[in-house]
C-alpha cells in the first residue's frame, strides 16, 4: 500500500510539473525532419513557388517533379526534363520558375511561369506518371508568372495577378475549369477601382467561399516599385472584391511569403520587404475577428523568401526558398499549428 501511495504521489507531481511547463509541442512549434545516417535524395536548393515542381536556383530553371512522403521523410523524383530514360523523363513542360502547381482530383495542374526566352501560358497535367498538355478554350488569360493559383469548388483553379510579358503586374482574375479546359475571366471590363491593385509574389488562400489575397509587390508603384501590406477578399460566389480591414499585429509589407489555412486561421511565414530585409516571422490571421497575431514562442527556420507552403491536416509544410540573392535552400520544415491556438 505504501508503495502504491508513493507511485500515485509521484504521478501527481509529474502531472503538476508538466502543467507548469506546458506540452512540448507548445515550446517547439517548427521542426525539421529527423536526421538519418544516410540522407535520402532531395531536390536541388530552389526558390520554387510550388512544393515540388520547377523553380530556380540563382539563374537556373528546373523542370523536375518531386514527391515527399511525410510519413518516411523520403523524397522521390518523379520526373526530370533533362532525363533521357522514358520511364522517368518523357516529354513534358520546359524548365521554368514562377509557375504554380495545383492538385485536383488526383491530378497535378501546372500553369504559367518564366523561362529564359519569355513568359509561359500553357497548362500541363501530371497524371498516371506522365505529363500531357491540357486544352485551353474560352477567355484565355495573358501568360504570366509569379501569380497565385488556388483550387476552389473541387474542379476549378482560380488564378490571380502575376507578372505579364510586358513587364507589368496585373490584377486579373482567371478561372480554369479542369473538367473542360475552359477559362473564364469574370472581371473583364470591370473598373480598376473595383479590383485590388496589380501585384506579383503575393499570397492567396481559400477559406470557405472566400479567396484571401495578402501583400505582394508592384513594380510600377510610386515610380520605383514597392511592397503591399493590404488584404483583399474575393467573394467567389458573386465575384466581388472587398478590401479587408486589418488590426492587431499586422505583418510588415512584403512579397515572396507563404501562407496556409487551417480552420478559419490564415498562417503566414517568411517573405522579403523594404531594404532587402528577409523575414522568419510567423503570423496568423483570424478571419472572423479580422485580427493578426504574431507567434513569439518556438524554434523557427532561418529567414527566407520565395519558398512554398502546403497544409496537411494541422501541419504546415515549408519547402525551399532563398536566404538571399546568392543562397537557396532545399530544407523542409514542419509546423504543428494545433500547438498555437
């Protein structure tokens, strides 16, 4: 009995100590994949705008496609445009950067981007281990790069903004129906005053029937170009834009950042801003309250921009990016947001 009482007292003490310290997940928000004795192959350091396709390292464009198994932390290369083996490198899209990759119904849709010879406007589909060029009909948009692309209503991809071949940014909205290959441009002929200002390297995320666009860069703003810190909400049922009032710990103006949505929270990490400053801050926006909060606890990756972010359950997955103009990275970081709110 005495031994049993002592064990119970020890358990109570341990529980009290744990409550005082808080759970481990709250003390360490972001974490890299665990180290292994033999590192698996991984993509070349890149400033990819999608998690695992294309991108660039300094001035080199990539045309490879990679898949990360989050359960094993193993990378696998699915495709390389430089490969000659037909099982790993059949004909497909040319190497590029500033493109987007969207997952729809077991397929991957690649759109836009840049290469040495100019701006691209094709749509490519990855299905069954091979690329094929998809049809484009209807109100086909101007080729662009450094835009955003989000899946909405299961089969549609909504593209916003980006850099056009003439060197100017756009605020154009184009919706691609992946089931038919038809484009729709709901704001053709609509006054510019009813749309966000043009921009590139902004972020966009779907929350319910809203598309939330934040920040970015406009090259012809104020003569020399500057960063945005505004937020716009697109009602995708009625196709109406409205600027969202922000309060709280509003992030500094920036571009090249990444966002992910968990529940009704928009998480933002990284980017670069005025004075060539790069960020490694984590902010999250509560859509209902219209307020930003800044996460101050935890271990964060080093500053970077032009990385990619995706969401799995309640985890953000951050890949790649650039620390500065000369140094890119192929690190992968995970953030368990359940430890934050």
